[in-house]
C-alpha cells in the first residue's frame, strides 16, 4: 500500500500562537518517539498570514494513519489545541505517487 500524506490547515486565534506552538511541539515530540509508521510530522506557518499553520504529515500506510488518530496522546491534544483555534481545521488526505 502506498504512503499517505496529510495537510492540516489550522487557523489560530489572535494572541494564541505561542500557546498553540507549545502544545503542538509536545505532541510532535510524542508522535516522533512513538509512531514508527510516521515518516514526518512538521508544523509550518504561513508567511503571508501568521495566524495560518499547516501540519505536513506522512504515514507509511493507512494503518499507521489510523493508529496516529486513535492514540491517547493525539486524543488528549485536542482539548489543548481547540481553544487556540479560530475555526475548524481543514484536513486534506493525499496518496503518494
């Protein structure tokens, strides 16, 4: 099965960038340490709008992506990240070619 990419676009509320980045840094460290099926998990910020972030992710297969979403630490990050966001995330799934 081919690798799966994910691009999550997140708009952060004014004044919440530092909090958001701190929570995400903790999550990313745990993902990298515990998910052998995760190829990369990187937070990027828009140069044109500093409130817009994109999480760039790649997983070796669907099982690895499913395991990521079901993990306790990913589930626990939601209530911490949610108050930092200005709206719902936009998630795009991609198939590697």
